[in-house]
């Protein structure tokens, strides 16, 4: 995605959290898209101990499992969660058997879908139980497998998650009414006693939206609307912005393809200029911070087409009126460095009144934390800056999922 920019940070959807990576990039290992799997996790040459070869997996199945484990490997070093590959593989084998005869609308083997969902979960560094349940999430709903069978083979914890996802799938949303949508979201949260159920449900929708082209047009429109009304707000509520942004942009592209292309084109036109600007301002800031012993990672911020579009529509503004702010993110090691950094920034560049927000001392409802400020940057251009620690950044991207991994996993 490169260096890109977000717009005015205020608004009903709090569009002030813009991740600079998409889940897709995370799954591909930060955008290093190479082969299907990186060198030490290719299925063919994996050591027996990592994933014992099973006679009953055919070549495409082995490749799918290898792709999933490649993502697990990417995060093995930086995650507190250790994935039990044997158990995940067992869930994969069971899912392959159960979905054996099924095809997706696209003609692909059905198993591609649960693996896609598990990959999204692995990208969020979720645990063995979540990855297993993601692989199994459609078995009880769509195949002859029973929840008792799942419980007997995979245990109570995984069965409870699968059961939760199955039950959520059973309730459907039909109204276009806002209050109804809100009730439906609340009901989903209430029904899921385990947050991992909702995370799988969101990953399920995300994978379906990524592959929505195979659906009939009418169905595409329905799914896209439901995604905007139910799933993206749900992801926002749980602080899982990495999923929220992608869901919104996929739904936007489906509902308004011409507008989507238009905004995408306009964003692309200005990209070089903005990348150059942020890079120059960032280099300067990095040097000033280094003198104070503050180590910082500075990047531009990703654009999200739907948030630009909804702001244009809501406020009746032109693209350039909305998209005139350049945005930068500074990631540092400690809370103390966050405050030190904003001090340096305000001494280098004049802050705009009323734009400094301390979401570290006062986090948002979805646990989002950062310092926000807007300054008159180099060349007299307004520059919107977010400052946060690495851990806050994880929270901003993965919300309850990150929280869950950090706070509840160790020792389990
Ligand atoms: Mn599904």
C-alpha cells in the first residue's frame, strides 16, 4: 500500500484509526508476497515434527495447509501464542473430509473457504483453538457432522466456539432499519460468550466479501449492504480496525463500483507527492527525536476509500476538500516517549488549536489509545499525526483480538 493518507479524524465512525497494513498484507507476511509459502514452511520440505505428513491429504490440500502454517510461522517469533500444529492439522483433515464433495460458487473446493477464514485468524495471531474452530466453522452448519462429533474429537473448548459460530449463522438480519441493525449487533455480541466466536464470524464475512465476485449480482448487493450495516460497525465496536476497513472498502466496491474506481484513481494521483512529503518530514522528525534518545518508526497512513466516500456524501464536499490532510504515524517504545514525541513535534511545527487529543490518558470505548495532533508542517501544509506505542498499535489494528491474545493467553 505504501505511504498513503487518511482524512479528517472526526466523525460518527471515528475514522481516526487508520492501519498502515491490511490483513491481506499481514497474511502475506507484511506484503512480501512470494511463493505460496516461505522457504522453511513449504509443505513438501517441512520437517516431520512440524507437521507430520498425512497419507490422506492430496496435493492441493497440502498446499492449503502449508499456506496456513506459513502465516503461523510469520508470527511465531512475535506472538505470545504457540500454535499446536498437530491439532490444527487434525481440524483441517476433518474439515477436508466433511466438505469433500462441496464446491464454492466459484467452482473451487469448499475447503478453500474455511482455510481462508483460518488464515485471517492466524494473521491476527489467534490461538490453536481459534484456528481449529475457524477450520471447522461450517462443518456443523453445512455438512453431516454433528456438534457432538466435533466435541468428541476436538474437545469442549473448540466445540463451544464452533457451536457459537453455528448459532450466529442461524439468526439472520432482514431489515434496513438502523435501530434494527444495532439490535442485531448487540444480539450477536450477547450470544457469543467467547469473543473468539465473533472474531471468526468477522473473518468468515471478510473471506466471503473477498470472494464475492462469484455470487449472483443481487446476492452481492445484499451481502455488501449487510456488511456495511452489521459487520463493519461490529468490527469497529470491538476495535478490530484491520477487518473494519477492509470490509468497508470491499462492500463499497460492490455497491458503488464507479465511485470506488473514481476515488481510488484520485487517491493514486496524489500518492507520489504525499509520499515524498511524509518521507521528508519524517526524516527530519526522526533526527530530532534521536537527539533526545527517542527511537521512532514513522510512516504515512493508509487511505480507506469508503471513509473518504462517506465523508464526501455526508458533508456534500468535493474530494479535494476532504482529502487535503497529510497524515503520519509515529510509533515509539513507551508511553513516556509518546508524550516526549508530541512535545518535540509541537516545538518544531505549530499545532492547530483544538486538535490535540490524548487517547492514551483517556482511551476510547473500544480500547483504542494514541495521541493525535494536527500541526502546520513543512511547506505550510497541515500534517495530521498519531503517536502510539507498539502495543497500542496492535490494539488499534486487532482490538479485542489483540487484547485477548495478550491478556488472557499466557498460562493457559
Ligand atoms: Mn463460512
